[in-house]
């Protein structure tokens, strides 16, 4: 680790003295890390300092891209980099940051082309790859996975059968109506009683917070009927304000 830190310091000093573009230097460092380790750097606190610094830098490029502060020529250099870096950068465009959603779509395409139907739990052994794929499809159906415009496009392009099912899920919200009504009532009662929106950091509020976030994601993706949108907004003025703030913050990334 000492050797890595020493090399990092010398490289930074050399870049400064040579008046090189520091962004280019960080990209080269990232590419060297990926080539050596076969993965992107992690940015958890427990990660080595050098790795964490690269992970934070890459995450910063994502934030700059979403805020339209990343110059096009730099984004193009990321797209022209190694496959892992390119997949991450492409994911910023589709909302699939780590590329796993697109990977699941590809597996779903292979399954539907082979079996001419969507996977289900009953037909496969628990824990098998097909069972896990069925679980993923179920999570998409009930809105547990964020579906923005980019991800919706990926799903629609999987297969005509999938596109048909997507339409059914959008046109038949009554499948989850009872649960939705109960959750809406719980959220409304909480906001009326406390005068605030539930927070993620408080254990007894996290469930309501997560549910509200999921509704916002569905709304932005066009996954919710007009009646449900209006009822959600009518739950409380603070809920309507939260929806507007969420749309303002994330809407640009979804369009």
C-alpha cells in the first residue's frame, strides 16, 4: 500500500509540474486499476485509500454527467475506454449505473426466445437462475425496481411478449390496488400526525419512506394511472411538494 501511495504522489506531482490535464491522469489511473483488478474500484470506507479515491472520482463523473457539467469530449473518452468503464458510462445514460439492469434484460430476452413465455416461480427450482429471473420480473412488475424512461426502453426492446406484459401491468393497477390503498392510507395518516414526510434514517418510518420513493419512480416512468397520481398528490400538501421536488431533481436524468 505504501508503494501505491508513493507512486500516486509522484504521479500527481509529475502531472502538476508537466501541466498535464489532471482529469486525464485520473482516467489513466482508473484504467490501470481496472486492468490490474478486473473490476471497477469500490468507494466504501473499508476499501484501500487509493481504490476508494478512484471510486469517488468515478462517482463524481456520474454526478457531473447528470448535472450536465461533464464536457462531451470527456464523456466520449469514458465511452472509448475499457469495457467495464464504458458499460458504467453508458449506464449513466440509461439510468442503469452498474449495467445490471441491462444484463437482466438480456437474460430475459434469451429466456423468452427459448420458452416463448415469461419466467414464473412455479416452473423452476428455488434459487435457480430461472427462478431468480422470475423474481426479478416480479419486482419489476410491482415497482420495487426503479423504472425510468431509459430502463422502460430497454424492457420494451426485449421482446414483443414483454412489451405486451408491460402494457398489462400499466393498464391493470388493480392487481396491487388493495395493498396500494393501505400504504397510501398509512402515509397520509403519518404525515397528518407528524407534519412531515417519513425519513429513511428512522426505522419505524423507513417502510413509508421507501414506498413513497417507489411511487415517485413509477410516476416519472409513466407507470401510474392519472387517478392514482392525483390521489397520491391529494394525500397531503407535503406529499405533493415532495413529488414535485423529486421530479425536479431526477426528471432531467430520466428524459
